[in-house]
């Protein structure tokens, strides 16, 4: 049980670090643009453009094969 809690805590810490890094990247990118750099020049340095909120790609839901209804045959017994 402790390992799942530790893993969840580690995930939370990593998400927070990623968020901080993305914020710093965006601020640095915008500062460079304000200082006169162009996006083309910044990309030429190898620095990627800060990502916008990535659109989540969704996959179509897998549906089960249609279930064929079994025809019930009259048993011929009318009692």
C-alpha cells in the first residue's frame, strides 16, 4: 500500500515541476520576443515554442460486436 501512495506523491511532484518548467519556458520565450527576437530566430536556437494547452486526442470508443438475438421458436405445445 505504501508504494502506491509513494507513486501518487511522486506523480503529483512531477506534475507540479512540469507546470513550473512550462511557465518558466513561456516567460523566457515572451521575454525574448519582447527583447526583439523573432520566433524564427528562437526556433533556430533549438528552443521549441512553448506549447499551448495540448488538445487531447480522443480515440473512438470500441464497441462490442452486436449481439444477435436468438429467435425463440414456439415449442408447438399450446397447453
